[in-house]
């Protein structure tokens, strides 16, 4: 058995983060999941199994730094 470390390219901008979240959200809806519950579960636990593999959603969500995502969500929430 070979131990391989998976590497993910992180997201650089807010617009790319939003595109990824929108895509992951859509994939979760298509597969019949409650996307808000699944995304919250992922954010709190960092367990990627909360996210479906459909349309590479799991791989995409792993590109987002959770700390940056939480910062952006909090800023957006407080600005509105």
C-alpha cells in the first residue's frame, strides 16, 4: 500500500470562492441533499464526506480555506 499525500490548490479570490460554493451547492441539490446542512457540517468538521463527489464537488470544496471562508461569510453577514 502506498501512502500518498493529496495536494489541493487553494483559492485566491472571493469570486472563485463564490463560484466553487455555488457549484458545490448545486451538486448537493441535484443529489438530493440539504446543501446548507451539508456545507455547515463540512465547515465545522472539515470532513469532506459531507460533500458529494458528484461533479467533483468534494475536490472543489477542499480548495477553499475554511478560515477564509468563515471570515468572508461573517463579513458578508455583518455588512447586510
